[in-house]
């Protein structure tokens, strides 16, 4: 789980692409997922994202999170079944015609689940195939976003795996000391997790202090920023971004013509 937002080094075509083209692809997938609401279109889009992950050789690394997304998608389907009532009733959950399950509710829930899985998985593929320093470089130099905000966001994202690993280590350490964390009623578990949260806060403060010292010693904010290596945009990157733009325009035109719409 801690590897979800980490860069995974592989020798693949996707890794060799410019970060800007991969970011354009992830944003394009999000636009396409929001454009269509038909189950078949969203399923095809999710399949294309899975194929890109396989081409980038990171599908195994994202298999665990894909299972988690599938479970969360099942929860979305269940919520739609319970709270959305359509006209085409398939069956009833409780005898006596109580809690009807309609065809519209199932299709809407599946469409929402597929859309969520597609968008989340596309950005995870982008993070798994792009180094953080390249993402910062693209956001600041190409998209002209403020460096301070980009650095703050990427640093917080970068510390997510570290924070999760330390949470597991602190939890194990407290259990070795005899603290029952996963036993007892929910209230007792909540009180037990205070013993995990407090060390994590102290560790986070220490890391923040060390990071501030490291930034200051490296001259953060002292002058014009320079980069040791800047990835260049090749022809294949321009081709990828052009194809993405064409697909987005084509998808919007198709949607205006009534394709990819589901009458829920």
C-alpha cells in the first residue's frame, strides 16, 4: 500500500515519455470519463488505462490498489441500489416488495464505479511512471505554476508512503509492548490508536524540521532556479498530446450527438 504513490523504475515506453505528455494523458482520461456515462464506454476507457499500465510494466505494482478500488466501486453500486429507485425493478432485497433493486440504479452505480476507478488508476499510473522531480519541473517550468505550491504539494504526496510505513512500524512496536490495538470494542480501539498517533505526530515534526534545514542549506528561494537535467519534448510526445486532443474533441462531438449517454 505504501508503494501506491511511489515512482516505480522500469524500462518501458511509458517511462520514456515526457512527463507533460503523460500528464496530458491522465487529464484526457479524466475528461473522457466525465464526458461519457454509459457503462460500455467507461469500461472501454478503463480497459485502455489498464493496457497503458501493462505497457508501463506497473500493473503488478498497482494490482493491490486496483483490488481496493474494485471494493470501493462495489460500495458505490450498493449505495445507488439502496437509495436510487428507478422504474425498471429487477427484484426486491426484502420480501414483500421492500427495497427494490432497479436496472437504472445498478447501471448508474456501475458507471460511477467505473468512472472513479478509471480516473484514480490513470493518475496512479502517471505517478508510478514519472519521477517526482520531473513532475515538479513540468508543473513549474511548462505550466508556470508557483514553485512553492507545487513543491509543497509534491512533498506532501512524497511523504505519504513514508508516513504509512512509519504508522505500521509504530503500531507493531506498541503491540510488542503489550498495547492491544486491534482488540476490544471500537471505543477501546480508538483510545488505543492515540498511542500510535502521538509518536507519528512527533516523527512528522522532526521530519519537517530536517526538511526545512535541508532546504535552507541547499539555498531554497535564494535566487534564480536552475536544473541539472531538463527532459526534452520529443516528436512522439507531441504525437501523443495531439492524439489526446483529437480524442477529447471527438468525444465531446460524439457526446453532443447522443453517443455514450445512458438514460438513467
